[in-house]
């Protein structure tokens, strides 16, 4: 498939090998710049001075670029972020997530984050944060080919490679290609994890602007070894070589573990694969118009009625395997009895989904394409294959509705949408979402309030015995219902953001052991308050603080830290004309709480209420800089693990759960380099 994508790109057009660096003034947080052409909120060019459209006259600006993008299913234009102060904006894993101790392993948010999508769900989500998705897909518009290369090298030969490229072959046709690879051997045995992500997009609109299509192709593969945690965590205090790799883990082939950084194979662990092909196209009926300038005439078209079709084909594969499972640790640590002393375990579920959605859109105001009313109907066909033998087929019919209005004066931004499953496997599921954002002026910022309600079927993993994954008590569970109320205040001028979320949950589905699913029928609530603020200490010193408070009521089976905070003290500024610098210390802390345990066999974090973890704050030192289009990131992480009692060793490890330690001192060096071709 990769070869096919490369052939497509070569057919679309070659990319010049002679690349030029992008002047910083041409894109970033302050605006796109670099051209005398800007765009309104409908993507139409606005002429600021003489010189014509840079898409047609790009040869006049050999070193300049005008580039912006929109997320899929959004009408808002955005610009590329060139900031360097927050490393997590470029690293796939947000700071409020934790792993099993190695990047690429199963990840969990420390903020309450229930799954809020109706309809079919296979039930495996521990690698979602690493994946490319349709929702985070960008569609670009650019006056020149644009490329970004990134490479990050961490301790124990951890690697992250990222390549992205986009270009307009014509003013009405753009394509982009993204590839990301990550690999980490880990600090424990049988902990290596690797991810491969590929994404290709294409966007085309006819000259008369009546027909338009969006194409997305995504391929994700997650391969993560599972070790089940340490057999004896107390031995961390008596390591001969101060290397946790010395210790025995609960799973894994004895003597087969390796730290080879090029090893992406999995002998004991999970391999998940996902492929998505989405094609959305529409035909518009409306009114023609034109905009005449000194030298250029822009053809305009105002749609009033749109006929839209979306085809979405996805395949998913979920596999747990153990090439040489030893019955003794399975019995001693997980209470699983294998039929013989040594066995090969290979459990696999595969799903194919084909969805056709037909919609009608009406635009009440011809001058505001960000205001529309949408109604649609969709048919989803599902086919599951279990251990390559048994197959099952299902279907869903659901209706959709949506209203959006981003007013022309930019004061109001309203969004309301809903889905209702009328018939089929997930009949009765629904989702409703309403958000209203109000501009309070340049000095006061924005205020946003909203409501969300989801009624969803239990995941297939816990309901149907046809799946061979080890769930001991499959049966009939009621639909889970989650209500979310949220409000947010943002003042960019004061660098302040306040947030509040309130959840009301009934029939909450969860696991409370390695194989047992449970449901909490009683209503419980979760309140989440947050504040983000940049405090200017002096001309070059800034303090960035983020604080989250979470509180539950009703004694729910949910483990959350009461306090989660990240603080950065940074020395920042623009020096020697082209040098932008941000360097300092970063601290992350969460209050003690009963962290979830993890089941490697079904890929689920599960609730436990007996063991609490209390960690030191994570302390990281960083040096981030930018010179023109070159960005560098140098980081020393987990300085808090320093143990002076044993000399100068970094051996006082934090824990992510009772048997999974975090890493000691960790270094990361990365570069991100942008080119205009």
C-alpha cells in the first residue's frame, strides 16, 4: 500500500529537490504573511495591495509562502504554529497521559475522558492517542510546496520520525502526505513498542466551484509488547547495575528479550491495525458572481443547496499473541489456567465497516458559508471475523442533523449536531452536541458554553461470546449514558484560559480485574475545573501554569487524581535577529490516588481500590530554540529520580501503577525542519 501511495504522489507531480528555508515572518502564530494576499473566513482571497493573486503569480515571491489549513469537517481557517515553548504540541503524547513506562505502550488519560461516540465499538482504545484519525486530518491551501521533516532520538535508542508534505498542483487542487514512525525498546524486558502511521489527503474543487471532493486515506499500526509488570518491584532498590532490565517480568519469553532498537517484532503483546478510506463529495446549486480587481477577476459562487455523499470504508484488526506462554506465571499472577505448561496463544478479531451517508445542506445566507443546516441518513454494513474462522454480519441505519453559524461579524460561533440510530445492531444509540461561543471583544476574549449527551451500546468485546478475547462474564449490559456540561473562558490578550466540565454518568461500563467487566447502574458525577495562565515575571522570564481539579460524587468505580498540574519556568526571547529561545524547567505533579491496573490480554486499564501510588513531581529541563525554519528541542526528563543515597544515580522511580515503574533519567534530542520547495 505504501508503494501505491508513492506512485500516486509521483504521478501527481514531482517535488523539487532544491529546497529553500522559510523566512520566519511568513507564517506562525502572528499570521501567515509573506504575500499581499489574505483570505476571509470562507477561504476567498482578499486583495490588500497591487500584485495579484500569489497562486497565479508565485514566481514573484520566490522565498515566500501563504499557507493555511482546515480540519476535516470544519470551515475555520488556521495557520501553522511555529511556537517552541511547549514540546507536547509536537509530541504525539499529551502531558496529561501516562503509559506503562515506555512511549508507545498502552496510554491512559489522567483526566476523566469517557468514550463518547454512539454506534458500533469493538472496545479497544489503548493506542488511540498515537493514531492518525479523520478528525485530526488537515486539508491545506498553499502557494508553494511545503515540507516538514522531524527526527527525535531518546534514551535507549527511542526514535520518532515524522515527514509531512503538501502542495497545490493548481489553485483548486491540493494533496498532502504524512508519515510517522516511532520505536522504543523500553527499560524493562518485553517492553518494546513501535507505531507506523500513514496519511494521504486530496482536495479538489472545479473552476465553477459547483463540485468539490475530499479524499482521506489513513493507515495505523500499533505493535506493543506486553510484560505484565514486574514480578517483584522491591528488587528495584537492590539493582546490581542500576538497570531495571535486570528484573524479571510476569510475561515474556525467558531469554528472548532484546534491546535492539531496530526490533519491531512482538513475541508477547498486542498488534492492532487500522485502515480508513474516506471520500466525501458534493454538488452545489446556487448563484454565480465575480470580484474584479485591478488586474485579476475572481470567479465566485454562492451555494444555496448542497447534495453531499460520504463513503467511509474502514478495516480493523486486534490481536493478542504469546508465542511461548508459560502456564506458571499465567496461573500465579493472572489466575489464568492454560491447558498445558507451554502453549501458543493467538487471539484475533477483525472488522470491516462500509458506511454510505447522504445529506442535504441549506445555506440561508449566501455571503456566509459558515452558516448552514444539514440533514442526512446513513447505512453502515459491518462484518466481523474471529480467529479467521467465524464470521458475523451486522448493519446500522442512522440519521444525522447539524446546524452551524459562525456569524460574519465573528461575534457568535454556534454549532449543534446529533445522531440517532434508527435500526440495526446499535438501534437506540444517540448523540447530541450544542456549543455556543461568544466574542466579548479584543480585550475580554471569548466565552464558550455547551452541552453533550451520548447514549451508547456496550462495546462488542463485553457483549458477544463469538469474540475469543478473555472476558469471563460477557452478557447483556445496558446502554451507557453520559451527560457533559462545559464552559470555557479564553482571553488571548491576557494568556488566560478557564474551563469547567460536569459529567453525569449512568450505567458506567468498566473492568475491575484482568478479565471481568462490570456495570455501575447508579448515577455518579465528575466535576473538572481547569486554569491555564502565562505569567510574565520579567522581560524574558515567563511562568506557564496549568492546574486541573477533579472531584467525583457517589463513590463511582473511577480513579482520578484530585490535582494534576504542569508548570514551566522559561527564559524566552528573540536574540541575534534569527534566534528564538525558550529554556528552563518543567514540573508535572499529580496528587496521590489509586491508579488503575492494566490487563494486557484485553488491552484495558481496570479499576482497583486497594493500592495507592504517591509520586515525586516529574522534573524536566529543556532547551528549545528556533533559527529561521529550523527548530531544535533538547530535554533532560525525570530529574526527580536522582538518588543521592546511592551516589549520583537516577534510581528513585515513579510508578504509573503498582507493578509498572516509570523511567529514570531520560534524554530527548529532536529537530523539526521546514522547507519551501
